[in-house]
C-alpha cells in the first residue's frame, strides 16, 4: 500500500501545479491514499469550502490544515459537515471539525489519518499532542493499523519526539508547517516512516511562499507588512510511504519534488 502526503499547498500557484501533476503522481507511485496539507491553499492563509472541493476533485482523499485552519470563517460549517477535512486533534474540545478520519481505498482497505499540531513556537493554547495523539490513535486502531500522522509544527525536536513516541504504532509520522523539505527520511526501528518536514507546494522564487519584497521588508524594518502569495514557477513537495497493509509497518519512504521548468 502506498500513501502520499503533499506538503503545505500555498495559494493559486500550489493548486495550479497540483492540477497538472497530482494525477500523474498518483498513477506513477500507485498511490492508494493521497493527503494534502491545505492550510495555506487560499491565498496563503486558510482554506475555503470552494478550494477544499477543488482539491478533493483533483484527487485528494483527505486534507489536513494547521494553525491557519480558522483564517477563513466560512470554513467553520464545512469542517462540521466534511470529516475528510481535518483540523489538529489537539485543539481544545468544542471547536468545529475532527482531528482524525478513516478512508477506504479502491481495493476496500481502510487507512486512518491523524492530524496533530506542535506547541513549541506555535500560536494558541493547545492540548498535549503526545497525550491527545495516544487517545486518538487508540480509537483509530480499532478500525485499521495503517495510519498516517501529519505532525504540523515548527520545532524539529518536537516533531522528532513525536516520531519516536509513535514508532511502531503508526505507519508514518510526516511533518508539515515549515515549508522547507528536510532530508532526514527514514524508517524508524519499530516500523514507522519519519520525515521532519515534507516541504511546500507553491512558488519557488519566494520566501516560504510569500513575495520576497514583502517578507524582506518585515525582516529589515520589523514593521507589520501585508503578505501576498508569490507568483512564477512552482514546486510540489511531499513524500510517499510504502506500507505493509497486513501489519501497518512502513517498508520504505521516499521524498518527492517536482518543479516547473
């Protein structure tokens, strides 16, 4: 079984390159379940119902988010009604949506997706991702042993700790949020594939997806500056994990990067 996670989709440039290549990726890697992080899909901040539907129509089975999940207020009702769009499971009880889901592949196999967010250098008051992850995983494992965990976080140490904490209990722990693809992919000793960050899907000539001049102005002046999504050539970043469906253990992980000419 092959699982795909596409990293933070940034604005129209990220959606455009996916519309051109996602179906090819799914075919070439024989993808059974495709997951995309969509928290920046609407102009770099949040996701709207229309854009979520656009991404599902491209071929994503599940969409994850992160700290920008609430940026577009119209998404709140959509989150309640569409369980395949996830918000981090460790937001406090009572917020809209869910942090886990189970989807069924074309061959009838079940795959769980769990979404957590880190607390180190991240905004907001979040519950413990380790303990909430334990709770949510216990529920998922009543349905399937094949589980992909999107760990949305800033700190490399926290993401690594999540990987080791869940080693052998999930098929993969793949990081999102920093928009920079790391080169530390491996299968941990108990059979969990790990990658600190799968990277960004969006404009290449940018500062993590934002127009360079606007980001530089903020760094140079320390004054507030409006951020807009950059334009130009784009890149798809992600990872493919091969999983033994009978055990839920990962057998291989591969980084992917596809850039516009």
